[in-house]
């Protein structure tokens, strides 16, 4: 066989592998829409998205998911408030300040957090954290938005941290040296040179971390309390979108309105994460740090 | 006969075998509340009759009855009686569903161990779950916010609670929902102001059962009919059962079968 032919063969082999995952993904999306869209025969999009009541098994049933969307958004934002500063600052510390020996120990530990199974974190939230914060803040119930956000923050910190760290680490050395040469202190250099230069990477990291929190199921199913109401305080129980799907899909009769409504929730969730990914892609493309001259 | 014909015939045989329910194979579908009973009974029955193959699946009471009417299952499990709508549907298809009550189930309201309340009326329970009663002091307990804990709306336990306690009215949206009986036990044990409800089999040390209108939820009170939040668990067949279907049902209704019902956490009929 000629060498060119082998090359061709390898090429088409890899093409096939790439196509396989793309096909699988598109089939999932097609299936999601095929099973979710029939709910629109029963209610309008407006009633579905803006309806306040989720009573899927009543007769007549209500399929309003506004409270579920509110739950998801609130939990994600609150967890972001905790995970973004912690994640980014840890990344700065690891990439810039920590001595190589400390970084060598801390970094694998942070990455180990990422490999913690979500059901373990959820269980921890339910059994350990819930009674603790209930006593600490003297609130009626520990399974609430705050608990779930805390657990989600715990899960998204590793993502945010390791991606940000890569971004910070790849800032050209010359930029830093130039800053020092101008008489800037280390702190000024980090704040005014290194962070701006790696901002696109940090933003991507943050968005990917948040989208992980948004799609996470087990933790919110176990620790968020599961009340389908629009929260008025951070200590209210909430029921994010993935928790509803996970809790109800097993019992929803095949191809019933309830079943279609749950798939429609899946579509909403898909749209959310898709938008998140688009934003991440846009930012990393638009604010890309090309060379050393563009700061 | 040559080799290919044999293979061909065996393939045809396999295809027909897998697409029809024939003697020696039982398909059971329906309520997840009845599922543990069906599972225990099926294991024991198959051990006694190795030639019978039983396949089990959940899907909810409505699905179980639908499967009987469509003929996709030999037995349909339901944690409630058949609805008039379903009877009408069966009649139009020329099917006569036959109910068998195989077990009883009681649902007991539970509170945290530290709670002073020991007795609530059905009316008080309903008002608590409607959000009308918000504080324990209104039902004779120590002042504190009531944390209402309920089950997911698809659960059979929730269905019975809704029928017998809520009388079809809606549980407040602010109620915490937990995906399992075990989850309720966990949440109530950890939350001083909580109230929840579980199947009789799930009562445990960390939580306190509340009497309903002065009557404790127990096997005895369920059997004599005085405990109000109880229900029968049913198996439905399409027409009068024959062959293995009959054999399986008689097994469940026997002393041996009823012992298995008890093991599965429900209340035996006798």
C-alpha cells in the first residue's frame, strides 16, 4: 500500500469518529424536540414559560414552569456569587503567587474536587449541611436555595479554577516583565496586566462553570428542597428545572402531556446551556489575546 | 432439512415468541407502589414454577390499567381503584377488567421527634397542606413555622394523600417535595418544624407518627377500617384470569403470598 493511501485511510477513519459524535448529538437534539414540542398542542409557549403553577398530575393539569426557571436561575446566580471569586482568586494564587511546591500540592486537590461524584455532594448537602445551616441561621428548613448554591459552588469551583489558571498561565512572560520594568509592584501587575490579558479565558471559565451549575441535577434534587415556587429569600426552597425532570420522568406515563412537558423542560434547559456556550465561544473569540501587542 | 432452513425457522420462532404473550410468560405493569409486592411475589413464584417467566415494569397505576385494556400486559397493577373513564374505555374495546385487591396500605403523617403535637384531625392536616395553618401553635404545638413536606406529584403515595386528605385540592407550591419515602424520613428527622407523610413500612426511630383524629396509623387500625388514610392495592386482569395469571394471583392471595406482602412493607389482607 502506498503511504498516501494510508494517510487517506487515517483521515477518513478520524472523520468517521468525529461524525459519530456529531450524529449522536444531533439525534439526541432531534429526539428532544420531537418528544417536547407536542406539549404545545395543549398549551401555548407563553402559558408554559410564564405560567406560575406546576401541577402536572392534576385534572386539569397546570404546566407553568416560571417557578422552575426562577429556581434554576437563582440557584445558578447565587452559586456564581460564591464560586467565581473563589475560583478566579484561587487560580491567580496558583498561577502567580504560590511557590511551585505549594502549587504542586494545591492544584491536584482542587482538581480532585472536580471528580467528586455529584450524588456524594448532594448527599453531603442533605445530611450534613442542611441541619448545620438550619441551626446556624435559625431558619425553618435547611434544604433550600442557599444550601443547593453552596453545593453547586463547590462543584463549579474546580472548573472555573483550572480553566482560569490555564488562561493566566498562558499570559506571555514579556508582558509581566515589562510591567515590572516600569516599576509596578507584583499586585499592580496582577491586577492591571495579568488579569486583563487573560480576561477572555477567565470569562470562558466562568461561563462554563455556571453552565455546569445550571445543568447539575443530583445536587439540586437532593439539597434544594423542591418547592415549585418563585423564591423570595435565599433561604426559600426551590425546584430547579433538572430536578423536576429527574424526579418526575420515572412516573410520567409514556407520551402523556406530563411526559411531553418534561421533555419541553429539557428543551428549555438545552437552550439555556446552548446560549451559555455561545457566549463563552464569542468571548473567547472576540477578546482573544493575540501576541503581546494587543493589550 | 438443510442447515439454513433450520436457522430460518428458529429465527421466525424467536421473532414470534418475543412479540406475543403466550403461556408460560407473564407481563406485569403499573403502579410503583405495588411493584415491590409484585417483585417479591414474582421471585417466589418463579422459584416454584421454573417454566414461568415473569417480566415486571412500573409506569404508574394509569399505565397498568391501560396495559390491560390494550392487552400489552396480563396483569395491571394499580394503587387505586379503576376510574369510570377507564371502565368506559374498556367497554368500548370489549374488555372486562377484573380487580383483585392484593394488599392494603396506610399513609401516616409524621413530624419531628421534638414536636409536641401527637394528634391532628383530617381537617387540620388539609389546612396545613393548603397553607392555611402556618404555625404549630394553631394546632396545639409549640410556636414555630410549619415546614410542609410532600411527595412528588407523580408518586402514588401523593395521589392517595391528595384524594383522602386534600380532597382534590392543591398542596401549596411552597411545600418541599422529596422524591421518596426515605427522603421524607430524612428531611423530617432533620427539620424540627417539619410535617410529612410516609407509607406505614417507613416509620422509624428518627420521626414521630401523628394520630389522625385520635387513631394511630397501624396495621390493626387499617384492617378494621378506622384509620382514615388507607387504601387498597389492586391487580387488574383482562377478563377472568386463566392459566399462569390465575396461578400467580392465587399465589399472592395465599398465606405465603400475603407474608411476602408484609415483607414488601405493605399490609396483608389477612
